[in-house]
């Protein structure tokens, strides 16, 4: 078991023909520590720790931090209890997803951590919205680094490493000297982000591995994330994605709050319609060299009906991927995925397919009852 600290990301020396592979968002950290399948099994059966210190971290301080963020984010944070975490989005005016972040409120600060490279545009947006509010958003990426522990033994590992164990699944506990521990409901059965001063990253890594967490890389983390059907910005979303399509209503979007950009679209789709696409888990019938890539089309009878998101090799399920497909695609449809010389059959995992309810959305049903709108069309 490695205790020497996070390692540089191994090079990916695979050569691909055809379309350009999307940039690896995790290239700055270790992809694995020698045995990705074993690292996945540790996450599923005991515990493993992953270096995610390439994530961008913002800090928001000031007396009005919660009420101010409440006006900008999709989540209800104006009354977020101390030492609590959640997820949130920033949308454009059409309700399409621009930013996704994990949120942690502890002490006198709200922390927002987001995808590598997304901190600068998110901070720019927040700073433009300060006006006269008593808030101070800043970039804390140079100050804090994210390590994530995954697995059913997370509580025991945290305790043995001398760290607090917040109440699952969204509890937050501040750390002496800076940083915090935040429990999260994915990936896998249990997880916790250990966000520490960057200068302490290697020491905390060593403490966690000495406490029983296997050293693991992003390959294993991404495999369990896909199994958990937790979408990732820019991998499992495109420039048309609205929150309803990828399961962010609830975890990152509060339907009964308003006062944020894009709220009209969110409410209209929830109350009057259905989102045009749905996220599903696909099982891929292809070898390692023939797997589709992020952004490749999903096709039915030769016509594009969706796009491939994150593609992974799962230690039990084999090659799987998240995908966005048209809502009209049935769960048993015969589909293919990929482009050029990497087209292969795929099937939708029925457990990931949530059929539309028999009743129309609440707003449309009310219109039909009162005769103020058109009846439901087939």
C-alpha cells in the first residue's frame, strides 16, 4: 500500500485514429497506482483515496455570503445550516448548465469546488455580481487541495487518520489550520472529500493510506462515478444540457426557490413538459481499442439519437458509459455508439432508465383540469 503521496499522472500512450480525443480533464493527477481494477475493488469493498487536487476551489466570505449566493445558484442556500454541504449549478438565461460545483459551508466561509479550469470563469461571474453586497469571493485553489476517500470503510479510515467524521451524506467538519471534511453520497456506497491546505497534501495522503485507504487514481474514481450515474460537467453534458436531463434536479437544483438566472426554464420544464433528453447508463459491446469516445454519437437505425459522455472500464460491469439520448428512445432499442472505426452495439441498462410517469406534469395536468390549455398529445 503506497504511503509516499500522490504521484504524477501516468502517460496515456494509446494512439487513436479518427476524431480528436477530448482533452483529459484529469491529466494533472495520477490516473492509477499500478492496478486500476484492484483500486476499484478497494473503493467498492473497503476504502481507497484519490488525489483530486487539480480541482479549482473558490472561497466566499462576508456577512451576506449565503443570501447573496442564494440569488445566483440553483440550490437553496440562504438558510444552509452551518457545517453542511450540497451541490449547485449556475445556468445561462435559457436554463442551460454553465457551472457545477460542490458546496461546503463551515465557519465564516462558503467553499465552492469545481472542475479543473472552471474556477476562473466562475469567479469572474461571481465578482461581476457582487455590486454592493457584503461578500468577498476569491480563488482559493493555491490554498486548498482536494483528496477523496471512497468506500464503505470511509468512517473508520477518517477516524484512524485523526480526521473528523461528519454525518452522512452531506455533513461538513472544519479542520484546525484550514480545510474541511465533507461527506458525499457518491461515488459508491460512501465517500468523503478531505480538503486540506495544499502544503499538507502529501502528509494527509500518507495518513489516509496508513489508516487503511488504498492509493487509487482517477480511472477507478471515474468508473465508480459512472456506475453511480453522477454526471460530470463537459463530459456528460454539452452546451444544450438542462439540469432535468442529467438528474441534477434535487441534488443541485431546488425547485421551489426562484431568483436565479435560468429559473424560468427550470420551472417550465418541471411543471409543463418533459426534458428533451435523458441520461442513461450504456453497456458497450466492444474491446478496449474500439470503445467510443466522449462526444461520439449514439445511433438508432443509422440516425443520431444521443451523445456519449464518460466511457470507463468497470471492474465488474465491463465497458460502460453515460449517455444523453432522446426521450423518445425506448429502453430496449437496438443502438450503436461511436464514430469512424469504433462503432459498436450498445444496450441501455434498464435500471438507469426512468420511464415517464403515467400522469402529465403537474402544471399541464392543472391546465387540462381547468380547460386552460391543450389536452395531452400522444
